[in-house]
């Protein structure tokens, strides 16, 4: 296979683009897709301070790398989840990347700073670990961004992630979630803007980006995510994509163009009912926010 | 050829030559869900792998639902 651009030997084929790329032109392709996604959805403006949610995996490290390559002022935030060796290795990957490239990495440790970890929270609340993990991440990335003066939180959600979340939300007709599923969530009182600049790139492309840029990321999957519903949706979507390349992109971008606006009202209705958490002051629909309730139950256990 | 697989980590010995596409088919892996690295070079699905090659098949699917 040859590179679509220079006709030299290709190192990666991307079936949904019906194209192969050499290393140089693949890296250019990734930067262009991110630049285009940011522009199309007005995600970032010049001079803004960006906080990248860094897990030590391929997506978040590639995102950080791409944003800096495109000239954005981007720092990282790593959240220590306390998931044994997996967290040790992912933290090492995040610190090594930041150290080698001279970039600023903030760190928050759930156990040291908030008195619980994800395995403990899952056991204490009888919730799936991914639920406690996602809740902790959303709350703390937002809180750190606001407290430390960042304009926007950028997450490494890619096209595959968005397609899998969309499939899950459609399967259950989660109107509120569908209304919020967008590459940009604007800032509101108590919430920093959230953006997903990798929306136009698949996870295979992000892994290839890291390999070609020499970014050492944690390849092992989180042991607590094994067999979860999200990964099941990804397998189903990949089976469809293999038969019909471009299915995932058509699903996500068709939703954003033609369906998401119909659900935006449901998300706005939810937002209008938000008050302040009696414990931490974060926006919440109840008296105490879900994060503070989780923290209380998990740290008491 | 030596084939390294991950999650769980294991190694296989297979006879070459084989194309990457044929290797993935033999292992019943969806090409959308992996990268194939021969030595230290990424390779496309039409690349031919020789008997003496060392090949890593790296999964790319990740994530909780956060």
C-alpha cells in the first residue's frame, strides 16, 4: 500500500478514508483532523489556557501532544485512582511524558486527597467501578480547572468513544445524555467548558500516533473496565465498521448534524434545576452532589 | 514468526510468510481493533510477514464509559 499523499510506502491504512499514509503524512493527517474539529465546533480560542485530562493512555497523551503541536497553551492533570499496578504504570507514563517534554502536569490522588480509591468506592457503593471512576473524574477535572484558572478542560474522547456512548444512549433513549453529547459543552455557572478535540480520529489512529511519535503510553487495559458494557458496544461497532467502513463516523456525525439539536432541550431542562452542593458548592440537582455522596460512602467504608 | 499478543500477554509461533490480513483472520481479530507492529515498524494489512519476523499485535480498544 502506498501513501495517499507522497506515494511512498504506507505504514497505516485507514479504511474509512480509503487511504494509506506514510509516517510523516499520517502525523500531518492527525494534526489536520484535530485542527478541523476544533474549528468546526469552535472548541478553543487563541490564548486560552487548556487543562488536558491525562490518564497515561494513548488518547490523552496524544491529545496533549497534538494540542501543543498546534500551538495551544495546554497543561495536564493526572488523577490517581488507586487501581493497583495499573494506576502505578499509568501515572509513570503520564509523568514520563510530561518530564521528557518539559510540560506541566498537575496531580490529584483520590486516596491521599479525598480519602478513597476506585476499588473501595465500587465496593462501598455497590456501583460498577467505571461509574464511580467517571463521576470522580468529571467532578475533579472540572474543579481543578476552575480553581486553577483554566478556561477549558480537554478530554481524549475519540470517534470510537463517542460512537460507543451514542449507541448506549440510543439503546436506552437517554434524552438528557443525548442532549449533552456534543464535542463542546459550554461553560456555565460552576462548570468549565469541556471539549473533545479527537472527535474526528479513531482509537486505532491515536495508538498509531503514539507509536510514530515515540510516546510511551500504558497499553494494558484497566482491569476494572474488563467486560464492561462500553467495550461491548465498541466490539459491536467494530464488527459493523469491518463490513462497512465509515459506519462509526456516519453514526456520530449524522447524530450531531441531524439529531442532537432535537435533544438539546432535555439537557437544558436538567440544567435549569441545578443548585449548589451543600458540601462543596458544585452544581447539583440535589442537596449534596453525587461526588460528595460517593466520597462520604467510600471513605466511611 | 513470533507473534506477541496483549491483554492477556502471550506469545505464539506461527509459520510465515503471511500477510497481515491473513494473520489477523487466522487469529480471528478484527483489523479495526488492533495495530500490527513488525520489529519496530507499523505495517499495513497488505504487508507480508516473513518466517523470521517478530510481530506485535497491539489492541487499541480502551475505556470505561466515563
